[in-house]
């Protein structure tokens, strides 16, 4: 397994965490749900630091090496300032109340408030 971490600095791009949520809502969530070999993608943000990124968990090195849709880079106007691929040493799932991960996060919470 492989994990990928990518970060963008949004300052000076004309984009904010909120505008990137529009991208998630409108196209990214649906697009990434069909990527072969992608086990999990977590979009992450730090609004105070104007940072936007993602953590991806891949089932193989081959899957992690495939090109991804460049839409976020196109919107932001530049590639991520960090894009690192890591070996996954171990994966564990803890105890949780809600088994479903899809539909969780600030994007969906903001839509329901």
C-alpha cells in the first residue's frame, strides 16, 4: 500500500477553502469515487493558513503512480507545493459509532447548517 499527501498554498491564487469546497461539491467527490485502486481520499484544509490538500490511501504502488485528474491544480493555477508518496507500514481501524465515512466532513456539515 501507498499513501500520498498533497498540499497547496492558496494565498494569492484567488481561491479560498470555501471556494475549493464548491469544487468538492460540484465535481471532485464524484470524480474520485470512481478511481481504480484508491481506497480512501481525505480532503484537508487549514483556513487560517490558507492551505488546501488531500491524503490518499492506495492499494498498490501501481495505483498510486497513475496520473490523477489535474482539476485542482488547474483551478488553483499551480501544482501542489508538496506532493509526497509514502510506504504504508500498517493500517488499523478503531472503534467507531458510524460505519459510513462517505458524506462526513466540513463540506457536508456546512451544507446542513
